[in-house]
């Protein structure tokens, strides 16, 4: 049985975006150098797991208590961070306060 390719009827149509090669990688976020102590340094005013303002009765999620969850929000400004998880750790980046890697945190599992 021979395979024949079906012509793409949308090729050349400016209204249809070109197909991406499945092997192409997605560009990584541009690394921002840490400022003002980084997202987990300096004065922490927001929960890094919920983004809510810190309070004495704020609950920390169980996965975060076990060291299984990376921070998702900047502790200084409360903005949602870009988070990338890989087999050996993670990195999180705030658009204002820069990037932090899991290997920079003492005691992280």
C-alpha cells in the first residue's frame, strides 16, 4: 500500500497561520536578573503559593508543606510567575523581581 500526500488546501492562504514543525522547540522565557532580593527575597508581603496577602492565619497547601510544589506567585509583589519544572528542580520568574532556581534555596527537596 502506498501513501500519497493530500495537498494542503490552506497553503498560501494569509488568513491561516502556517503549521509549526512538531519537532520545533518553544522559545524559553528571557531570563531576568534578580532585583531587590528576587521573588522570594526581600520583604515578603504575599503568599508565594496563593498570591494572597500574608496573614497570620494564612494556610499553606499540603503539597507546598511537603516541598512538592514550587512557588507560583512573587512574594514581594504578588504577581503570577512563569514556572518551569524539570526532573531535577524548577525555576520561577517574576516580571519585576527576576528568576530564582530551586537549587538556590537551602533545604529544598
